DNA sequence: CGACTCATTGACGTAGCTCAAGGTATGTGG
DNA sequence: CCACATACCTTGAGCTACGTCAATGAGTCG
């Protein structure tokens, strides 16, 4: 039974030889550079060789909500044919140095049709996205900032198999769609309880069990 | 450019002959009957011949959030292999009399692998779900109850190509994850403005243009 | 050292939740 | 056709979690 994941990685590792043989362009991005930008329809697909990118949705007022992170051996944004208005408001931004293989979305789609295994992996990947989004919109929405934050910290620790969440508080707030100040206040309470130790730019989890005790059922493994 | 849709229909109409030939079981459901229930892993796929179902996510505390509606010629929930913990909290319930063809999920998956066109339709369908969920979790979350409600009414009218939303206020509240009382209050304001006329069990939209004026950019066609 | 980003803390206002009481359509059985 | 039960809807009062604003502090880098 799988729990939601914010960081995607390794989902397409087995297809690297196939992808290498298919026509593509080798591209690289510096930290902060955008893989695609606002108002840009989705015409390219990236296979990540190295580095991590963040995809977020930018509202009319400029508020950005982080949706997920893409790590090595992942493909995004996908290969569906329909074009959605909302996709124009998505931004993907390299947060570390990145190397990718870039495909035209139509060619990637044809490749996937010829290779049923690859197509199945695309479906699995979409299913994982749906799972995360249902989790956020149907479950997290009802939780208090405190529970939301604990859920997020727990899931991020599971993603990275460690006890360090290497994101600044503003990033955490953007993932949760809550105010940065309230993230700080919730962390202060958790620090008093001895559950976490906030640092500049990252959060250290001291007591994973007590963190889990704050979490909701859907977030536990 | 497509906007989000809460009601799915006709997406798989062209595959009806293929599906008819594949091994399946003809099933029917009365209004209120559950196609699948809480704590039930997803082992079956339905192709809807007639009627409408509602899928919702049920929280620990019993709060249900409506995710989407499935109408004629749609397939759901899909055919991915991974099993997510969250899926145990999903409930699909017939809201009208329904006739469906039921497939074992594994067999449907094999069928889709043999028929690339069908697999592509599955991908398009997943993409549409992702689009709706991003809309809800990244966009609607920031809006006030008033704007949320107007967005929903507009999109539902587009789904049904009419000016009547045939859902009780409690259903609207469950889609928006807001309180039923606040839906009532927002509708009262819209009634004063002459935009809508609330009835028992449904809402009539009197002035579509002024309704759209309340809506946010992402919700407009 | 100064400039920058990131974090902390407090004061304040308000949107939306909860509770509660009452009103109005719809359906059923006598 | 009326009495009654059952949804569904309306409106108001009170509370609180969270957003906003603002001022200060603390780590990092050139």
C-alpha cells in the first residue's frame, strides 16, 4: 500500500536505453532556470538524467503553489494529447543543476504507443500524481496547519529516507498552501515539544515517532 | 483549451464494441447503492452504459468530499497496477439507476495493452482527472467560498449545457469542501444580486454573464 | 563589515466553522 | 385531501484558526 510522494524518482530508469535510442536533445539547466514557463503550452517532455525540478501552479495574484518535485530517471510532464487551459499557469523550475533529455511530446507519445511497457509506466506515473492530488485536495484541506505540516514532514522524510527536510520554510508553506508565518509558528511549537529542530533553510526531525503521532491516518505508512 | 470538468461522459464511447467483446459481467445498481465501498481495494473496473455515479473521499471523521461524477460511456476508476492506501477511503455511489459492464482490473489492463488506442484514452482520462485536481487543490483552495461557488456553478452549467444545477446545496458544499451553511449564505447573496434563484434541491442560474463576472480566470472558457 | 535571505514573535482583523432555531417544499399514509 | 414526517433551506450569534502587517533577530556570503 503506497502513501503519497512529493518527490518522483527512478520511475523510468528501466527505459533509459529505449529513450537514449529515440531522437532527443540533450539539455541542461542552472539552478533557478525554468524548464518551462508561464503561458507556455506543453510541447516538450523531459527525461531527467541528473538534478531536481519543482513544478508549481501560479495563481492570477502571483501566489505559487508547489505541486511536486521531479528527480533523476523521471519523465514529465507526460504525454497526453488534450491541452488544458490550466497548464499555461504551470511553471517548472530547476532547483539544482539539471541534465535532461528533451523530447517533442508527439514523438514521445508515438514511442509510448510502440512500447506498451513504457505506456504502462506513464499510466502508473499519472496514477501516482492523482493519488497525491486527491490526498492534498480531499484530505489535507480539512487539516489544521499543524497536522498538515507534520504530515508533510513525515512524507518528505520517507521520500528521502532520512530525518532532514532540506527546504526553507517558505517552500513548505508553498507546498501546503498556507502562510509562511504560520509554518514558523507551528515549527516553534514542535520545537518546544522536542519533535523538530528548525535550522536556517532546513528542518531536522528529532523524534520521528512523536512526529507521526501528530499525523493523520492517510499519511502513515 | 479545456477547462476542468466534474462530470465525465462519452470519453470511451468509441470503444464500446471492443469492450462488448471482452469478457465482462453486466451489473446494475439502484440509486444510493455503492459500486465500491470503504476499505475495498480496487479490483474491478466499470464501463458505464447508463446512469451517473459519484466518487468521494471519506475522511477519518466521516466527512466526505466529492471528487467527480461518472456518466455514460466512461470507464473508472482506471487500470493502474499500483495500490494506494488512499484508495481504501474512496467510495463510489450510484446517484441514479445504473447499468454497467464490470471488468477485472487485470483483464482490462491486458486489453488496454493490446489496444493502444484504448490505452491512450485511459491516459487522456487520467490527464483530465489531474487537471481537475490541480484546479481544486492549487486554485480553488485560495478562493473565498463565494468565488469557489460561482466557479463551480459555471463549470457545472458548462458540463450540462444548461442553466440548471440539479444538486442540493449539501452536494455543492461537499464538492467545494466548505460548510453547507456558507453555501446557503453565498447563494442568498447571489439571489439578491439577481444572479441565481435557489430552489429546493437545485439552483437555477438566471444571469450567466454576471455569474461569470464573479468567477476566476482559470474557470472561464 | 554590510547586504542579503530566512526565521521569529506579537498584534489585529476577519472569513468561515459550529451551534441552534425556525421555515418551507416534498412525500406518505390515513 | 389533510396531517404528519422528512428532507432541505434560511438566518443569526459566537468563536477561533489563520491571514496580514510589522518589527526584530539571526545565519550566510561576498
